[in-house]
């Protein structure tokens, strides 16, 4: 069967209200839009994180002609699901568990990226349990993989903001999703404040001590995310050149392992570090 999920990217304010928007800015925003949709869909369908959107398997992301009314463009995710394959979907196309999961995973990605903290257990975790109770064979996307997805899509989410912070041909933006149960907002409003959040634009100049649990880490880039309870959200980090020793990396890996296996009481779960917050 075919699963269809629609996402509409809409810009409002300034020149976009007159149906105009800077062409280069919008082209970069659409690349970010497509990439974030492709990586999210691939994770849901294949339980793997990809780094290049053309590597998307099992689905395609199509564009529908832009609509008037400020400046809107619709991206349509179409996934082909083979009967008897990985997912046994017995519901109608207007109420597919898989479509609901793609929508919810993208909503989680956008919210966490923009600083709207989401309780995984009350969102994707709960959705999975509800669909299993209804005997829908759907994939379970672990929290640590969603955290890794957020890291991989940070630049893409930033670029969606481009018309807002470069030429300022729009003032705000929003994403509307629909998996067959009516349209609803994905994430929250995109504006200059959310753009600054994506870039972690804080003003502290002196190093600060933080304690938290590592939720994702990339050994190739030395970048990751650490959940700090005092902030109530994961914070992106990059190890400085002087902190890339085997001992430091082992501490990060131990914390990540404890986080992924939910061993919150493990002695390796929480790490303490000195962080230099960039402007």
C-alpha cells in the first residue's frame, strides 16, 4: 500500500505577504526542508540514520506547486509499503499508523530543534505503545536515534529559517502536517528567536561547569548532545582539540551507553565538564 503524509512550509510577513520571497533564500530553505523530511522518513522506515538525503529508501519526497496566501509550498512524503513486508498495515490510507509515526517523528524533530522540549515517553514512546495495543506492526524509534537525527538535521532546520534572518523577506514561518486526520502545526513557529536557539546564541563569555547525560555523539566530528537537567533540554557540544583524549572520549561513550540503555543510576550516567558557550 501507499502511505502519504503532507507537510506545508509557509512563510508570512514582510514581502512574503505580497507573494514575493528572495529566490536564493527560499532555495536554501527548501533544501533544508527536503533534507529534514528525507532523513526523518528514512529513520522511520529503515531504523537507520543517513547523512545524505538522496540515500532515502522506501519513500520519495515530492513538491507540489507553491500556493498563494503569503508564501507556501507543500512537500509530500510518499512511502510504498509492501504487503507482508516489514510493516503489516491493515488500516485505511486515511488513518495509517505509519503515516502517523512519520508525522510524529518529524514533529518531535522540529520541536526539539527549536527548543520546545518534548518528553519522549509521552510522545513517540506513548504512540508506539498505543499502536502496538491496536495490533499495528510499526517500528519503534529509540530516543537516542531521534537525538542523533536532531544533530544531523541541525543545519537543515537552520536553513529553513534563511528567509527570516538573511534578506528578511519574511518574518516568521510554520510547518503544517497532515497524515489523513486533518492539518495541524508541526513543532512551533519559526522566527528569529528559534533561529538563535538553533545556533546556541548565548552570551556567557566565561567557561561554565555543567553536568548532564550524553544523548548522542559522533566520533568523526567530535560533536554530540548532552541533556542538562537544569536547562530541561539537550545542548549541542563539540569537544575542543585539547579534550579529545581517549579517556575523555571513553567517559562520553560510557555516559551515552548508560543513556541509551536507560541506566540512569549508573555511575557513568552523568558527566561533569567545563563548557565554553559561544556567542
